[in-house]
C-alpha cells in the first residue's frame, strides 16, 4: 500500500471538506488503521500510511467496493421507488 501525503488525499477527496478529512484521518489514526508522520517542512507536511491493522481490512473493503459497483443500479432503483412513496 504505501503512504500518501495529506495534500494528495485532499485532491482525491474534493467533495470532502478539509475539516472532515482531518477528523476522519485522526479517527483512523486513533483506531490504529493509519499511522501519521509529520515532516518538518514549511509549511509542515504530513504523510499517512496504512498500519498492519489497516492492511488487514484492505481485501474486505475491496469486496465491498466491488459489491457496491455491481449493485449500484439496483440500489438507485430501490431508492427511487422509496422516494416516490415518501
């Protein structure tokens, strides 16, 4: 997996506010899923890396992603039918 920089995480999460991204990454760090490293630059740079515990979830998350992609249309159809009745 490797590490990623905070700035690249922000670029990949354009619809997520910086505050929410920071809160989420801090929560993942607290849970032991990612490790955070601050680099003494101006301004300070931060990298995040999956820990062993985080890596142990990787295949499960990939399976969930595949399932959601395969069933996206079904879920959207159910949502549309539900929304009509509400």
